[in-house]
C-alpha cells in the first residue's frame, strides 16, 4: 500500500493510504520478487535472439545507445546503499545489470498477475509485476529521466502490447483458479466482494455481483483480461436520476484524489505539488483554452475495483485524442529526492501512485471531448490515464455518436489507473461531500453511476 496527497478546495494537502496494487505487507512482494529473480537467474538464461521480439528490440536500443546504456546502468547504481534500499524489494542485491532486468521482463511476458494471501489475512496482490521490478530504479534520477524518453517509451509500449496479447489469450487463465495464488480462492473472491460492497462478503457472493458462470472452470472468463474487465450485474449499480441532466454521475468505481479549479493553461506540473497544466493534459493549447479556470475532478481506481467506465452525463462525442506518453515515470519529488522526517530518502513505495496528478500530464492517456445534452454543462472532457502495465484504454463510442448517462463507454485493460473529469469555468457544480474529501482510510470507492455532483446553473 502507499499514500497519496489529496487536494480539495476546503482542505490542505493530507497524506492518506491508497491503492492495493502492491501488497499491504511488503513481505509479500519482497518474497515474490526474490523468488522471481532467483528463478530467472537459474532457469531463464537466454541469448538475445531467443527472447520475445519486444525484449530483443529494447535490448538492442539500450545496447546501441551510449546515453541509454549509461542511464540504465546508473538507475541501478543510484539506488541508495543504506537499508532498506541496499537490498531491492526482492530482499537481495539489485539486478546485477540491465541485461538481467530485461531477462526478467522476458520471463514475465508469459505470466499472469498473481493473488497472494498470508495467514494474517492481508492482501498480497501483485497487480503491477513490471512496476515491482522497477520500483527502486524508477525513483532514481537516472530512472526518472530514462523513463521520460520517447524512444524508451515507444519500446516499452511494444513490450506491454505483447504482454497484453498474452493477458487476452486463453493461456492467461491459468491464474484463474482456487489455489492460494489463484483469483478464485475464497480470500480473493471475498476481497473483490468487499471492495464492491464493503463489509458484505458474509452476506453476498461474487456471483451475486458480477456477470459470470459459477459452473464453468474459469467462471466463463476467456482470459485474464476478460476477467479483469468483468461486468456488474444489471441491478448492482443503478443510475442516479437517469432522466434528469442536472445530476452528474460517477464515471468510474473510484476514490477521490483531487477536486480543484484549474489556474492556467500551463503550469509547472513537475513540481512537488503537481499542479495541473491543461495544455499538457489535453494535448494542445486550443483544446485547453475553454477549460481555464474550470473544475478538475480526479479519482483513482484501486486494484480490485470495477474497471469499466460509464457516461457521467448524456451527450455526444465531439472527438477522441490518444496521447502517447510514459509508462514508468514518476514525479522527481516522489522518488529518492523525497526526504522523510528522519532526513533520509523516503520514495513512493509503489511508484507511481504518489504521482497521480503528474502522470495525467505525461503518461499515455486518452482524452474524450463531449458535448453534454445539458446546455449548462456544454463541452466537457473525460481523461483516462494508463499507468504502468495499463497500456491500453478502450472507448466503446466514436466521434459523432450519442450516449445516455450511465451507458458503458469504455474500459481500462490489464490493470487500473486514474481518470479526470474537466468542466468549463461557467459550470457551477455542487459535489457530494465524499468527492471533496480525501480517499478515506477504509478506501471505499464512490460507486459508479451514483451521484457525483449537481449542476447549479
């Protein structure tokens, strides 16, 4: 687990726990990483020509570029030499070199995300395995700059597309089982029920909430990704006031991260406070201008959340812009540059979770501009952001198409991430109290299709 800074217009920055993409007990992922790296060292000794095509290409890129070779070596060397960073999360020496790192990537390309659980009842999900491999290196100065490079991200994208192909294949269902590391164990099913309906695991079941076939070996899911974007049953998430355009509903099953007024078309989003820079978020100054001084609402999807998106308003798609960007970049001030109360480095333990606002402006993302039926809302924006392994976002509607409030409009594939709703300054909104407050310690999501805000114009 990790912490995130949540900003509301009525409160200062406050640190709160967030996530679930890494186990709450670090021993889970330390053991998993230790076992993984040891396995690769012993059994996955391959020549470059034997590796997956995307790994071969990334290997050649690093090997043939002096600056990149330097950065990938330095990101391993720059991890602090004092505890606990002198041992990586695998509880052993950091990767010996970047070649070993890429061998580990190659092995992971045919492995599904695991569910781990200990006897104390703590969640041990390894939701972002590649993120776990890079957790300390990406927080170093060399790592921060390496993972911002366009050429590196282009090759990482190819790697994650290849991983996505595996996660869409029938072979990925091998983690959909009732074993202790499987997603159909009692602990895993109860955890997913408790995220969807906190405290209800003793009264209801996974099969009551999600569309699936309990009599099928994989509950009817054809792949890991098919399971990941599982759908709620029709009666589970009713639409709040479906025929009244005055009410805006929640787009994603998610926890609030920020609710602010934008301050300008550009801002220095790389600073520690991670302000929003509209031009960078939306891809152009022309697209950003109508929203200067408007409202930005951002929320984060936890590991076990429902990962489809539903229309917050009724409206027509004006255009969709896919913006290439980073996958493993984090804010400089959330890496080893962040200093704790003891004066020692205090990096984000599950990067880039603490860089939520920052990644809205530099990560791979997709932006939908839509014209709401309610003229008091008019043009608004939905930004969906891929983070780490989440390399694919998919819209189910195209330019010119109309949807109704609550309709299923898209999904995150292979993992979860963050999203923003952006409104023009003329739109007067009264948000529910929970949307103005930090993500709570209990990490209860705001239900998708529930009331988020009322238009007061």
